[in-house]
C-alpha cells in the first residue's frame, strides 16, 4: 500500500456510533496537503478499496477539497462508500446532475451541514442522512424547533466528544453520532483501597478466586496474567490463572488465530501459544484483551480507539525505522486510554500494571521515545490536516508513511474484529 496519493493528503478518522453504541461505519477525512491541488480520484478510491472492499464495512468519505469532491461525484464509487456532500455544493446547480445520477445509481450520500435554504424535494431525497455539527445544533437546550422547521431526513450528530453529548444527541433524535464520546479524565486523589478489578493483578499469595463472572473480574484475571508474564512465571501458573476464566481463554485464542497475527498454523492451546509466541509477544495480546474486556456499551468507542491506536503506533514504529520499539509502541497505544476506561490516573494504574519505562513516560506526559508517536496517533482521530502534519514533523516522519501506517492499522483492526 504505497500509492503516490498518500504523500499528497493527510488522513484522519472517527467512528460513527449508533444508539446501541455499536460502530456502524468509519468516517475518513481527506485533507489535501496543497490546497487546490488536483488529486487522482481513481487512485484514492483504489487505495481505500484495499481497506474497505466493496463487500466490506461502510466508510463515510469526507473530502475537504471542492475540486476533488466534484470529480468524485462524477464517478461511481463502490456501494459501501458513503460520500459527504457539503451544503454549499448540494445547493449549487453545477453539481445537481452529478448528485442526482449518483443517487439514482444507488450510491449513499450524506448532506454535511444545514443548507441556508431548503433543498428541492428531488435533491433532498438523494441524501440518506444529514450531518449536523454539534456547534451548529439549534436544539441543545431541549427547546422545540423554530416554527415551520423540521428535519425531513435522519441526522448524524458530528463533533461529539463526551458521553453527555452523545446521550443528548440521541435524545434529540440523532440516528448516530460522529466523534469520540469518552468519559472525563480522572483526577489524582488520595489512594483508596485497591479496586477489585486491580487487586487481582497485585503480586500476592492470595488464594485463587472463583471463575470470573463479569467484565470487571475478567479485568482482574488479565491484569494478573500480565504481571505473571512480566515476571516470566512458569507456564503452569499462567495456565492455572487463565483456566479460571474460560471466556477469556476463548478470546485470547481467537485473537491469536486472527488473520492479523499472520500465523501459518492454528494455535489450539494456551501452552502452544506461549511456546510459539514467547512471553513478550503474548503480553501485547493480553494488553489488547485488557482494553476490550467488559460489557459497558459506553466503553465501546474507547475500545475502538485503543485497538486502533495500538496498531497504528506499531506500524509507525516500523515506518520510523525503530522496529526495536514495536512492542512498546503497541502497548503504549493500547494502554493510552486506560485511565478513562478504569477511572484512575496513570500514576495509580502503573503501580499495578507493569509497562516498559518508555511507555510509562509517554502515558504520564514525561516524554520519551513513544511520546511523539502517541501525539501523532491521537491527532489522526478526527484531527485536521494541519495538526496531523505538525505532529508528523515532530515525530520526524513523512505523510506518506503516516497515511500508510494509518490505513494498515484500520485494515488490521477490521481483520481483528
């Protein structure tokens, strides 16, 4: 995946989340590095098709260039590609025929922004949903819409950053939200007694617990396994801990046997996995399990982001020529939202969950070799082109490499799921 167009754009992505807190699509934003520059649309579609093939998941394409988008409207993309059309283009008679033709061919279109005046019925019917930024939302206070104003098509609420904003958007009738609805960052406080989810991870001689029955106890088993792997404990100790949670054992084997891992043979036992992978490679998959455990639907956007951050940072390590940091970068990305997931600040979490020094430094804001890549990974999560390029320069990596790493990570996450 090394198309020339990857050097001409900056890419960012966000999840599109429905009422059940499931990710129903990915929104991919495309920012031309040189404003007004012609871009090969066919090459763009071909490149994206390697990650999102025609029979694959949906991707909403938001192209931040009128000329490029105008050309995109003149072709027929694959049916799983949803195209955002900004309001000023939807209202422009120049693009009318292209929009009508795409809709007639069955392509899904999204109307981005609220038009200054109502669209004709035939044009409005071309759009599956409208996308309304939360900054432009006129109903935030719960008041009724102005007289004569009503929404004729369903809408996605854009720019959602908190759980409260997500809940409010759905109460207003949003079909989905676009953004990263996350809990607030925890604040440091006097250390309370260790929570059950973490206490199990402490190195102690406490007797074995009963099999885990919830997401929270599952977290404890994973933390305990991470500590055992970090100590290079005997295989029998690891197997004994894992057997306390058969569901967790199944998840681990499913991850290890996923296409993303690239093994040529099927792993059918935990001991086989340890023998083949070694403790350090096993630790990365335990890290992945830690952030995808639990049953709270509101945690799903966090899980979605954490998995992709880990995969992206791993790819960035390869692109930056620091393959020796590959495992550490992966763990750094996966753990980078753990404070929000567990409601505890990193200094407290890292007393229980062992991580390499470079990871701990990045997670606590003390710099280190992973810090610039972590900031870059965060900027691709709905960020704008200027910010992504700024962080890429700080990490000393070119945009082609950043985009290549991002698409590899997004494709890998789809394989994993």
